[in-house]
């Protein structure tokens, strides 16, 4: 009796331990799915690897255990998520052979494997068979999601949309995934009205903010189809979106860029100012974008210097700090230029290369050439101004000035002629500019 009692306790303990392994593996798989849908690939991959390890150990220890069929399905699903399709297919087929209770669920994920390798017909057949039988709620939701995707790929929006709606109703994080999938294929098939509705639906969904990167990518793809002005209107609802501040700011920044590209600079700036008024990385990005636009359009030094007012509230952001330091370098060099004209040249290169303030850079190159017309680098400054002058009248005027110094090594090099002394002048200029910028 004692031996029987001990054996019973040992068996019960082993069974309980086996059940715990399956339970923990299922929980890990759920965590992996949540991370995958949130775009946290490293976290999701780690969870799937843990599922494969735990279920693999359980199947080796008790291949005929009470929960072996569930272990096989979990193992196959995790292998599929890891891209290990051959191993996934083997585990799911074993589950179908050994247990009718999980056959429907296994067929859903076998269908996903068929779809992954491009065998859509086999995928549809497996899904239709699985959906016609008994399925747990999660597997049924997954099946509707996959069938909806396959139907939308074929341009069957009404029936495909019905499947995606069924997937959304069941939960399990599928609502956002279905919304993203719907939008993806509407953009691909150039369904403008439906795509507008799909963007709005995602922007109104509090949980969709975790896919903001994907939604921004789809907005970029939509721009190639309908242009920036149209897509900017598709994102109108971002201002009232229930997403968190960072996700909302990311889409708002995209919309501001589209408005600017479409020529509506007033609305673009207003959108950016709204984001910049907040906190966090999105606000810093907005301030940096506003600064970039102001620098690109700056017509004088005051407009460049005033950019610091925009950037100082984002002072903790290293990009903003670096930009402010560059502006201060520019201001210092410009101040030195009145006594040492070559500092105007150094300031012009900073404005052009580090700040993108082309028009201001042009003025500083011309200031140097006017202050030191006899310097051997004055023609180089005029050539630099010529390169960044958009107006043809200005360009003609600069070419006329360069013609007055036909023997300059820089003028000769620009015209493709012999340029003796060019390298020596460049080396000396480099030394002098480094001396100026170190002060």
C-alpha cells in the first residue's frame, strides 16, 4: 500500500508539473504575440524561443502525455512565428494525427504556413475546413484574420472585410492587426475612399497607437498613390486620436511633412507647433523639424540665430544641443569676419554644410569675396555662391564676376582647364580655417 501511495503521489506530481509546463508555455506564447503586435521583435522572438524549448522538453519527457496534443500545437505555432516552417509543419501534422480535439486549431496554423510560402489555394482550403468545424475562440479569430487577408489580397473587399470584422470582434489583439491589414491592401489596390475610412478607424482605436510605425509607413505608401495633400486629409483625425502622446505625435509629424510637401506651409507649421507644445521625443522632433524648415528658408543671420529659441526647450535632446552649438559657432565666426574676412568663408561653410541655411551661406560667401577680393580664395567663394544660387539672374552676375579672374586656379579647375597651384591653395586654406574654428 505504501508503494502504491508513493507511486500515486509521484505520478500526480509529474502530471501537475507537466500541466504547469504547458500552462507556462501558453502564457509565454501570449506574451510573444502581444510583443509582436506592438513591434517589439526582440521580445517576441525571445518568448517564442522559450515556448519551443519548454514544449520540446515536455514532448521528449512525456510524448504520450495528456496534454501532448496541446504541446504540439504550441510548438508548431512558436516555430511558425520564428520562421522555422518545416519544423512547424511537422509538429502541426503530428497534432492532427494524434488528436482530433486539436485538429481544427492545427489546420488554422498549417494554413498560415501555406500562405507564407505562397500556396494561397491550399491555405484557403485549410481555413474553410477549419472554420466549418469546432474551433476555440482564439483559433477562429486567427482563421478569420488570415482568410480576410487572403481575400483582400485578391481585391474582394466586402467578403474579406467581413472576415476581418469577425476577427476583430473576438479580441486577442486582432482588432488592430485586422485594421492594419485592411489598410495595407486598400492602399495596394488604390481604394481611396475605403483607405480614408481605414485610416480614420485606426486613429480612433485607442490600442492602435502601438502600430504607429506601421501606420506611418502605410501613409508614406499612400502618398505615392494619391499625393501628399490627399493623404494629409486622411490623417486629419490624428489631433483627436486617443493614442498616447508619442504615437500621436509621430503621425502628426508625418502629416505636417505631407502638408509642407503639398505647399500648405501654414497648416504644416501649425501642426508642428501643436506637437512641439507637448513633452517627450515627439515634441523634440517637432522642434527640430521647425528649426530645419526655418534654417532652410532663412534669408538673414537673425533668422538663423532665432532658431535657438525653438531648440532650447528641447535642450535635453542631444540633437538640439548640437544644433545650438553649431549656431553659436556660426555667430562667433561671423563676428570675427569683420576683422578677419576669411572667417566669413568659414561661417558660410558652417551655414551650408551643417545647418542647411543655403541662402545665408550664399550671403556669407559673397561677404568674404567683397571684404577680401584680392585673396586667392575669393573666386572659390564666388563659385560656392554660384552653386547655391537658385536665381538665374544671380548666377549670370556671378559668372560675370568670375570671368574677371580667368587665371585663378579655382576658375581654371571649374572650367576643366589646367589648375597649377590649386592643391597648394586648398592645403593652406584648410590650415587657416582650422585655426579660425579652434578659437
